[in-house]
């Protein structure tokens, strides 16, 4: 399949620039994969589409204010970085802009002059990422002085993040700092909605996947088979693995809240291949043995048609960018094991959403696929 097979035209005014006033007041487009019927609903009515005994699995990664602005002390040239991944104590891979003229050994300084964060450039890799060694821990400093790395399609002036973005570009259950983008399917949930779901017999569990900057990057190849996903870190606790396994054993459905959650579950179901979980193209389309807990995993799984899903029975997700790997994942889930049926079903469903004036992308409305 070609990347261009996953293209669609979206009116610019349907790209949500801000969240709705109340998190669960967003719209919900429900797609029944078996009947291909669509239902226009509200997110606050999510419980009407689920059953007692279902299990919602959330990604509890927390977005860090990963963008830091600074300068080069020797030239006073302005720079900015985006924290990507911790490589070792006090050492982080970052995106550095502008970075072409910054050489290894160069000192860098971030934040206010009165209490700066100092760093040194150690190395650059083939992807253009830079390895920095910081004089002190960068995450606590970023919590005080950093900016949220909002997606480029959300238009904001340069400078400190607004109070609205600080609150709403974060799930209410975020606990573990490490993401540079929000797991946006979870932005619609409120504590009251989660409590109501539990009271109706719908269970909840959490795992952690730290969303990397690769989520912003376009696919640069023509054929899906030639694309390699970026690596993301995850953990799946023993209590969550036990709850998933017990739910499946008694016939309950596993509902992944977001594509990040789906990637973790499907990676673990496929097992560990060398350094990465789920890095295999030869998994048979049957339900796997009980999921193990994973304390510190890494995945680069690329779920696209016609790959099967081994654990996930339902998916809560937002509307995704044209030609994106997330749109390909949703297409694979819409008709597992079928090369083109899911893609066409999702593109038809997106066209319905456009005609019905749903709001798209991170601050937009949601879908539920069952």
C-alpha cells in the first residue's frame, strides 16, 4: 500500500485550535466495525456504548513542557530545544534549532540569566537529534521555565504556554512525566465521567507510553513497507496485565484509550524481538497467551493494514492527520487482516465527519470503534 492511499481533504476551519469548554462535551462518532453503521453521539454518553465487564486502558504519561529557549553564550545566538528522551543521567537527546552550526563541545544556556540551565553538546546522530549533557536535571527546570510543545497545526504565539493549554493539553489522570505530545484520546475524560463508568461496571487500568517527537513527523517514503517507526518507551505494570488477562478470560472487551495504548498492548502481545517489543511482521492472527508485565519496554511497532490486532477489541481515538501512521493504525483496526477494506471504511467515516462538521486533531472530537 502507498502512503498516498491514506490521504483526504480537510477544510482548514475544522482543525480545532482550542478545546471545548467542558472536556466530555466533545462529540463522539461511533463506528460499528461489523455492521459499518455510524452513530453521532456525545462523549459524555460513552457508557451507553460500552458494557459492564469491559476494560478501558488509559495511557497515563504526562506531557512535559519540553520546549526550552536559550542562547549560545559565546555568540549570544538564540536557540531552542525540544527534550526527546533521556539517554543517561543528565544526558538527553533533543531537537536543537538552529543546530547546523552548533558543534560538539559547544556550551549552551537556557532559561533566565539569573538561574540558567547550562548544557554542553556531546554528539549528533543521523536523524539530526543532538545529545546534550546538562549541569542539572532538565525536567524540573522545564516544569518551571519550559513551554508545552503543541502540535504545529495549533497556532500559538511564541512564548509561555497559556493557562488553558497547560490545563487542557494534559489528561486528568496523567502521572508519569515523559511525553512531548499528549495522548489526545484521553483529553475527553473527566474524573466524574470515569467514576460514572466504574459505577456502571466498566473497569479501568493504566499503562505508560511516553509519546515522542516522531508523532509530529510526516511519513517520508512512498510505500508503507519502507517506513520505520520511531522508538517509544513504555511500561505495563503487573496489576494492569493481570486485569487485562482476567477481563479477556471472562469474555470482557479490552478498550484502548488512544493509539498509544493500542501500540503498547499489541507490542506486548507479539513478544520481544531483540531490543524492541512487537517488532515482528509474522504474528499469526490468533489471540495470544496471557500478557506479561513489562517494566521498561521499547517499541517501534507499525500497525497498518492488513495487520491483525491480538488484544484490542475497541478503540477510543481522535481524528488523525492525512497520510499519518495514526490514520493507518485506525484503518488496520477497522478491518483487521484486510488490506483495503479498513482504509476505505475509515476514509468514508472521515468524510461523514467532515460533512457533519466534527472538529479534528488534538483538541478536536473523538471516535469510538467497536
